């Protein structure tokens, strides 16, 4: 199996950013930080009201008043009171996508996806008390549970697109090709493994070594789905070029073992070929 990470190249330009662009970037960062701060304040107000008055009895006007803002300010940040329970998912999705975009070329695509979904765990672990309270609330209110499921689906779609990009694009048009199925199932498996560990951690009150638990769960997913992803993608090969064998060939010259392999051949495959040759001496 050979996997090659292909990323779209930015358009070339001769323009060099001017110095005045720096303050704009800083201003943009401040605006993003203020936006996230306000979303969290609204979410905290909503959580407190839901806990004291109940979800159904709480109105958007009450949430806005508790946060010290106008109703229209609430709707600039959330479309409904359901969304106020999950204030960080938009930003977390952006961070997860950034992990995918910055992944090193040698990293297995599933490992990249596992690192991406860890951004979600970081979000929950940053505020365990609120995360635990939110978990309990979503178990009690079906509407919030549905909103949570919709958020999970966004991550699955992101990871499916990423994994599908590591298959042979020319095979996607074939109805009998299983690449889209494997990409979707593998992405779902990563998210499901993460959510299984997350729920266990939340039920334990946000206690425990969640990092180790996550790595164990991801190792199971990697073992199950890792062999089929990235099997046919090559950034440098021409579309009409015949596919060269991905393994290594071995010959003997006296007591010297000579190995010939493609530079992009997987190391474990090369080593396996060498071991088989040595056994047959």
C-alpha cells in the first residue's frame, strides 16, 4: 500500500504582503476572540437557565438578558437556543480541518484524521465542568441530542472527504469501486471511537487519562481500516503511466543481499520482502 498526501497548491502571485496587512490580521484575531468570548458567555447563561428553569421554559430573551446583551446580539451568534449549547463546534471544526491541511506527507491518512478529531476532545477537556453538565442536559432533552448528532455529522463529512482524497480518483466513477464506502466507514469509525471514549470520560465526571484511552481506541480503528486507504494515489505519476509494483525485489550475489525497491514503497513492505528473502537462503 502506498499513500501520498495531495494538497491543492495556492495560486502563485508576485505580490508581497505590505506591512499594513499585519494590523488587519491582528484586528481579525481580536474580533474572532471577542466573538468566541461572547458565544461562550451566551452558552454559560443558557446552561445556567436550563439547569434552574428547565430547557423548555427558557426563552432566548431570557438568555440574552442573563448575558447582558440584546436579543439581536444573541441571534448574531446563534440561530436558536439549541445552538447555544454547542458554542465551540464551529471553531473546533476549523481547527480540525487545519490539522488535515497541515498534515506531513509521510503520515498515514487515518493517523491524520485521528489527530484532527482530537481537537474535539481538547474542546471538551478545556472546560470539564461545563462539558459534563452539557452531557447530562443533552441526555434529557431530545432536541439537544439531535443538535449534537448534527454536529457529529459535520466532522464525519470533513473526514470522509479527506480520506477519499487518498484513493485513486480515476476509480471513483466506477460504481463497483468501494473507495467511497471505505472512506465513509473509516471516517465514521474514527468519530465513533472518539465519541465512545468521550462519553465514558463524561460519565466519569471528566476524570481519567482520556488521551491514553483515545490512542487505544484509534489503534483499533487503524488496525481495522488502515490497510485500504491511500492505496492508489500518486501526486507525481502521469495519468497514463502504468502502475509500478509497490513492493521490493531481492536478488543474491554471493553473501551480499541486494534489494531494489521504489523510493515510495512502504517501509514495512520492503522489510517484509527482505525477511522473506533471507528465510529462503
